[in-house]
C-alpha cells in the first residue's frame, strides 16, 4: 500500500519521477495533516526522538554533512522510500541543509546536478541551498 504525501501538503516537493518528499524546519511546529513514515534529520547534534522512523545525518548548520558516504546512503534510502512512503527531510530552518538534501534527491531522481539547486528553489523554497559550498556539494553529489 502506498502512503505518500499529497502534492498540496505544506513543504512537499514533487520530483520529476512523481515521488513526493516533504521539506520542513524542525524549529517550527509540525504541519497539520499526516506525519512522516520516514524522516532524515540534518542536524549538528542528535535530534530529539519522534514517533516515526528517522535517520540522523550529522550536518552542522550552514556546512556540509560530516560523512559524504553516510549522506549518500541515507539520502539514497530516502529517495527509494519516497516512492511508497511519506518521507520528510528536515533541518533547523528548513532551507539550507534541507534544500541541499532535496537537491541531492533531485539528482538521484535524474535532474542534472547543475540544474538541481534551481529546481529546488523553483519548486520548494526560493532561498533553499544557502551557501556556495552547499551548492558545490550538489554539483559533486
């Protein structure tokens, strides 16, 4: 049974394949509606517990993931699971790290790396991917 987001849900990005992934700021209240079945939390320190399955990717604010190999594995899992589950990508503010991770998911989904940041800015948040090194990270993902 498929349990994905509705395309109109708050923060949901539709990837070219049709997969729906929600980006969110952990500092803001949980949006109304369904909760994730799987989430990736991008934080410099371990996040608080939530009642759904979550992977923590150590990723300090305004920087890059502490482990590129771990990032590839966790984001690959998120992309695969988004085909049939409600996947959420979240950091403190929901823009820099979340936008960078969403752009990496777009690359996994077939968006050329050089276009992925613009794709996320156009379809998720105009201020997503906040630093030059986050943008370069997507290019090399």
